[in-house]
């Protein structure tokens, strides 16, 4: 099972919006509404930001939103803030013998 | 509050085995599953496997070719990950994370355990 494909880096200025893509196949992202997104700051454990494609856990800012079209899921961060600078990972359930797979990860830089 | 407290850092020689523990508190242990995820230095997240703490059902990533075993001790509310035949490529931070029932995501994570494999 190959990792889901994410851009290595995305950057934006404070106040702008950015979108991170997560591309898989019909055997994972496209086949299930079980895409989650995690934020990870350096030296810290990941934090759940979005689950089941577009749902936000309690306590997560509404500046974070998720969507999916076909085999590609997306995480959008609106009104970008300095604290959003981190690594972001998508994950999806898969049909394969390995039932879950992470994305390759995206580093978000706030300019 | 929900807490997952992992065992401390460990150093192992190539070919050895390692056990990482994950002590859960603040919720009913057997109502949730536990994911295990690792992250090699400077690399991304890699899913290892998960275990349903109530039923004992478990699934593993095929990447580990049978080298990994997940267990729980429900009376101690602790999950364990055993990884055998270690190589330098197993050097990583290993995380446990709680999976709510009927879901596929991890809502609480442990702080991570650094396992270093070196001769």
C-alpha cells in the first residue's frame, strides 16, 4: 500500500487561505469517506484536525475545513496564522491488507 | 482527562526486540481501540497497526512482515507494542493513539517513545 500523495510544502502570508491536497486512489481516498487530517508541530505528537473528510473535532478552529472530490481530499486553512506553521498529514482507510495509510506530509510555512 | 503515557526511550542492538507500553487513563479502556504509529527521524508518519482493547481484534501493516505484535492488559489499562528483528531502519518515535468506537481516526495521542537501534 503506497502512501497518499501530498505536496511537500505549501506557504502563505498571514490572513491568506491555503489548500493542501491528498491524492490517493479508488481503493482508499476515493472509496471511503474516512479521510482524516493531523497537524504536527516539531517535537510534538500529531493532533486531529479533521475526521471523516470534513468534520472538525471540538476545540479545533473553524478556520480549518476539509473536502473531497474523487480520489483527492483537501484541507483548507483560512485566515492563516503564525501558529498554523506545522506539518500536516492526511490518512485514509484502504481496501488493502494494510487498512490505513498516511499521506507523505506537507510542511506549511507562514511567510 | 484522557491521557496516554508511554514508556521511556530505549536503545537496542540490531536483531533485538523492543516492547513499548502505553498506559491509558481517563476513559473506559475497553471501549476504544489503540493505534500504533511511528515516525523515523525527519520522516513522515507510518501506520503500524491497531488493536481493539475490548475484543482483542487487531490488524497490522503488511510492511512489518510479521515482526510486530500488539497486545493489551485490560486490568492495567495498558497497550503494548512488540517489534522484533530490529534494524537501524526501525529507529523512530513510536506513538500510541486512541481510536473512538466505530471510527477510523485517532483523537488522543501519547507523547511518543524514541527507539534507537544501534550497534
